[in-house]
């Protein structure tokens, strides 16, 4: 079960969603993707550009499987990558601080979920472009 | 006369056999040394990993125990590998990009006693998340 998000620089703000809860998903800047990306650009100290978001959500909505926090984490990671911002080596804590600084609904136990998402994310997603010159595992 | 010649032939054959044995042993030892050298090189390259040192803005090459096998409960080694991978990725991420694709998995953090095998929907979800986790273990 995954949420796959493609974020690209664009002239026009747009959110294209499909999959679980796509109809109920807000298509404005209150979307967690935008909130996460904005927070990432703030941390990077860069101006928040106009972005286009394409979301394919396979995580069931409102079932306790972390679809909301997945959106926030995806936004943060995408924002950090687009901003070209480098977190310190032990960056999962720094990333957790960014995520924890975002105000979301209190009934979502986001902090616990963030940690898991952050770990998974670093293992699987950003890693899809590994520079093998520096590692020989 | 023939007895003397016969003993000389036997001595010659014995000498040739001994010489061949010594030469064969020498070749075998040389081959083993070469193989072990290659193995060592391979092990060395597999066990080394680069970590980014933020203070000095440089990479530190670290080695790990060769016999260590990565199992799901081996958290420290897994975390070390994650950091190593992240270092490599962060360097690439420092260059400006126009687009990025991020994939985030579901969480099993909220599964509790209410989620039982009697509920088929729960069972399917648990199975799917288990598959996701297996996928991430195999990617390490």
C-alpha cells in the first residue's frame, strides 16, 4: 500500500489526484502535500515556488493507515529535494522535527506515524537514485 | 648391464615424478594465494562504506564486520546502511531539480487488538502492509 506523489515545478498550481479518497482530497493549498512542501522550503530558506502535484493514493482514507501523514511526509521530502536542501547525516531526527512542526488535526497520531514513514521513505524512495560510487554494500 | 640401465630408468622416472609433484604443488600454492588475494579484495570492497562528515564537509570511509548478516532485527546495521545510502542520495539531491517522485508506504502503527483475523478486510490490509514491509526488507 503506497501513496505515490510526483511534484514538479510549474507555472500553474494544480493537484491531480486518483485512487483512494481522491474525491475527498482538498485541491487547494490546505492539502497536506502543499503544507509539507511549504515547510520544507521554509527550512531550506528558499522561496516557495508554484508546484504541480500528481497523487496516486493506494492507502485507504480514514482507516488508520496513515494516509494523511503519508501526504505530509511526501510533501516534505519532495520539497527538500526540489529545494536542493541537504539535511545532516543523522537526518531522520531533523526530518521528524520538520514534520512535527506542522500543525494538523489533533486526532491524528501523526508523530508515531511520521517516524515510520520517515524511515521507510529513506530506505525506499529517495534511494531509488543511489550513487554507487560512495557505497559498496 | 640391463639391470643397471633398468635402475637408471627407475631413478629417472622417480626424479621426473618428484619434479612434477613439486611443480604441481608450487602452481597450486600460487593459485590459492591469488584466489585468496582476490577474495580479500572483494571482501574489503564490500565491507567499506562512505559516510558524510558534516563538520569537515568530507566523506569518511568506514568498514564493518565481514561476517555480519543482515536480519530484520539487526537494527543498528540497517540504520548504518540507511545513513550510507542517504549520504549518496543527498549529494545528488543537492543539485536543482524540476520534478521529483516520492513513494510513501502505509503504516501498521495503529493496528491494535481490534484488528483481528476474524475481520477479512483487516486481514487483507495486514497482509498488504506485511508485503510492503517485506519489500522494504529485501531492498536493503
